[in-house]
C-alpha cells in the first residue's frame, strides 16, 4: 500500500528561530533535511510527503520549495503568508506560480488573541485562498476548536485540515471538552483532520498504542475514513518515538478497516486534499 506522509518538517537549526525546542526536546536541536528523511522513508516504504511550515516568514517558503524541486518525494509544501497583510492578494498571486505550494499555515496555537482567526483581516485573507486553490492548515490547541468551527462554517468552499487532532490533552487524559468540540466538525465536510502529533502530547516516556485509542475513536467517528490523513510530524515526533513506531500506532489502529479505507487514510485523502 502506498503511503503519503501528510505532515513533516525540515529545518536548519539555530537557537533564535527554534527557541520553542525546549530542553525536554533537545534531541532535535540540529538540522533536519531531505536526505535524512529520504533514508527514513526508504526504511518505512513511504512514497512521498507534504512539508509543512515551521517559521512565520516567506523566506522559508523559498527554502522548502527549493528542496521540493530537488527531491521529488516532497510532493507538496504548506507555507506561510501574512493573511492579514494589506497586499495579501498580491502575495497569494505570487505564490500561486509555484505548483508545489499547496497552502498555508499560521501558528495560531501561539497567539495571545486566541480567536485571531475570526478577526476581519484574517478572514479576508482566508476568503482569497480557495480561488487560487490553496488549502489551510489549522495549528491550534483544543481551546481554539470553537473558533476553527466558526471559520469553517463561514467558508464552506475552503478546504481546511486540523493538524495533530488539535493537540488533545493526552498526557492528563482530559478528553470530554475536546471530544465535544471535535464532534462539531462532523457537519463540515470541508474540514479534514491529520492523524499526527499524538506521541508528543502523551507522556513521552510512558505510553502504549492503547493510549491513543480513545482519541482515534473520536476523530474516526467525526471525520470518517474520507477525511482523515496520516502524518508523522517528523522530526518533532523523535522527541517521543521513532518514525516506525509512530507509523505503527496508526497502522495498528486501522488494521481492521477495509483496504480501501486504509488507502484513503494513508494516501488518497492527502492526495485529494493537497492536490498532489
């Protein structure tokens, strides 16, 4: 079965741009580039990936696109653009020239204004994406799910995807509020969800595949197998588990599903969503 990894990152490490890498995560304080991922993919039979933004500047788009040009297994790039900029249409028009640039993401999880995505300027930027075939990745925490559902409702023709299940509080086992807020998306068929980023939300030193079952149950019930996609969150996942261990968690959970359903989750949905 062909596998597309719908969520991974590259970077050239420096202390200033990567101050979010805490001491607990110090293992990833180094460069992570396509040649390393190519080796990992060969070991795990991964056919390709979507590279997702890390820093909020347009220079990183150029960096990612140059790598995607050189390495064919990088099928798409999710970049960054200032959606609230006065010249947003001009910027989007510029980025629309690059075939592998598929969409954008903003680090909403880190914003003091938790509902920034509902500000008029932000919504104006979002309103310009679909016309240029750009998708939007939600990087949010559970407290922002209600704002994300409002945004999805306001733009039914815009394709959105929730990264990392919106980072539920797996470590503490709090699930009820997150579950209620996730279930709202059942009605919004323009919203997908990435089965990614789970191991780093758990107790990094003490989890099993069963730890994630309640959370996977919720997103599977909400999004179905037509709107879920596998992502590794490499190299961030390495702070908690190896690439193959992360992949195995998802494989094991969906092993009883039909081959067609597994193909959707592991490749078809990502290919459709990102137009790979």
